[in-house]
C-alpha cells in the first residue's frame, strides 16, 4: 500500500545536531530548549542519533554522571531511508525495527530526519500499522488486557477491511485469511 506521500514531504530538514564530545547535561538542555526528543550526533566521520529515551534508559537510570560524553550513549547502527521512499514504507520499517526515528539519507549524506509523529501528521490513517507492534505495558493494570482489532488494514493486500483477524501475528482481511487457510 502506498500513501502518495514521500519521506521528503514529511521529514524534518536540518534536524538539531550536536558534537559527540558534548555532555549528556548539555545535550539535555539543548533538547529542552529546542523542544525536540532526538538529536543527530555527528562529527567528521560518524553519524548517530540520541533520543530522550536513550538518555533516560542508558544513562540516568544507571546512575551515569551527566557530565559523561554523549558519544558513549549514541546509537550508531542506524536504519535509514531515502527521501523518495513512500511514508508507508518508512512506517513499516519503523514498526518492524521498533524505532521511532529514521535518518533520511541521499548519496551517503543525511538530508533529514523522519519521526513517527511526522508521518502521522500527514497520514493519520497509518496509525493502526504501528499500534499493533507496541506491546501493552503493565497489562495487569489495564482494563482491557488485549485489544483485538475488528477493522483495519490487511498486512498482506494493504486494503482496508471492516473485519480483520490476526493469524500468526499478521492482521488479515477475510479474503487473505481464506487464501492462507487454503494454502
């Protein structure tokens, strides 16, 4: 399924970037001032991203001194996408890799940053694609332990259906579910 929107239509151009030798505290202050949840960490020969979640889970929760350098907490094994890719494909990539940020790269150079929020601002119908991947935390404290979708987008044919079912972790419309059984 294609949305008709390209990654370049939704991405942030010139995302906030910082030097890898900056401290966690300096980085957190910049993120707060700029109201961003992710920064690009770059120097002459490397590129990475650092998120609020990285700071909390990798540093603060482990009692790391806020004067440590961000380079030690930066994600460098980046999953990337091209600016001419469809936002649907970007969202599938995010969902399948359980990430919320995709560096946009063209000719081996970062030209932007795409977030789940960016995509949902222009294509809110795609929300269902990511919801199914998120695990429900603290299930015992939730009134509904498992939400089973009754309508949605089939992950095989990409069509909307008023009646979908989950088979082997895949959401299928009636036609695709029938074909799966016949195979």
